[in-house]
C-alpha cells in the first residue's frame, strides 16, 4: 500500500470515528488513535485530505447535524445544543447563527429555509482539494434575499480608508494583528444582533472628512449599552438585503476566492429578479472571510413592484 492510499484510509477512519461520536466530547488524541497515528501526523494528513483541521470538521458536522435535528425532530434548542456538545444555549446560538445566518430557534420554526445561507448538501462538501484548480470555471455564488429589521449601526469611522487594509492600517490591526482595533471591541458587544461586519458607507451615511470603509455591528433600535470611545451610532431602517456567498476555499486561495465573488457581485443584475439596489437604506456589508463558509457580502435592495 503506498503512502497516499494509506493516508486516505486513515482519514476515512478518522471521519467515521467522528461521525460515530458526534454526541461525545472528542479530543485530538481520540481522533488520532482512531487512525493509529500521533496527534501531529493525524492532524496534518486530515488537513491535507479535507482542507479542514479535525476540529473544524467536527464543528461543521455537529452544526449540520444539529440543524437537521432542529427541523426534523422538533426538539428544544437547548436540548440539541447539549446533545451536540455545546456548553450553553448562547454558545450554540452564536455558532449556528455565524455559520448559517439564522438563529437555531428561528430555523426550527419557519416552514421553509428562508434566510438559510448554506444548504445542507453544500456544507457537507468538505473535500475542497478537487475543486482548487477549477475555481474560476466552476465556482458557484449563492444569492438570496433576507430581511433586516429597523436597527442601529455601531461603527468606528475612518478618516480616509476605502477598504479593509487601509482601515486596519489607519486605526490599528487589533490584538492578534488579524483584524482591527475596532473589530476587537465589536466582538464584545453582547447586544449585537448579528456578527461584526466591514461596511462601505453610502453618501447619506458619511460625514465630511471621513472615509468610505469602517467596521461596525448592528444593534437594536433601543440599544442602551455603552458607546465606546471612537464609536458612534447611526439609524438604519428596515430593509431587504441581497446576500452573495461564494464557495468554501482553502486559506491559500483567499485572494482568488474573494476576488471572484466581488467580480460576480459587480456583474449581477438584481432587476432580473424584480429588485433594485437601494444604497441609501444600508451600507454594503462584508462578513469576516472564513474559508469553510466562503466569502459573503450583503447589499440593500428594494422591490421594483
């Protein structure tokens, strides 16, 4: 048996072990022992074969299985959360919402998967290596319309930034040098309705002498929390947003994946579907790029009817 075949079999053993123990607490040692390898070697070949670290794979499998349980078994959110080894209702809700763009409670009660950003059969496609070389020809961009309620936007404006890199350079790159000082603050806002975003502000939401790009988070209209230093609140009306979501990608393909999605957004014509862009209603929003879920942007639209 050659080394490549041996590695593939080992990874299949690890995947089967994970599938059989989704309801159990798993350690890196548990997964490695299923293949008979050291933790380091097991993690290395797993990432090479699947494009994901073992715990990223486990998390995705648990979230996908929990979604099925919520819809088909009509169970309470807290019961599903504990069954799939999430420590709390809040932690499960945050992970589920970040993954799928909808809370587990709402997903379990709506009759159709409106607002569901990643279809089951899509999130289960984890072997990205086979798609790596054909991304430009075969990549799919998912689009759909979601509803946003009236809300406020908590943001830290820039002085002149037009994009993420200029923004992070201007205000600081944050604690781990992987985002911005603003992002570090926004992730701690407990009242946030959704995850933090990068935004390109329309003209009616900009102030003279400020840049287009900023980091922000949406909060309720009655938000009464602290407005941190350098931040401010602006009102956003209820509106529809069109979501563009690219395919999952490997970290080394980040620039290509983001560039492709932006290119498709630029050529998309919402009027074909009875909508038109409405930039005065909300900023263009950019979710934190994460390879396992693909690059995501949202733009405000209104019906043409």
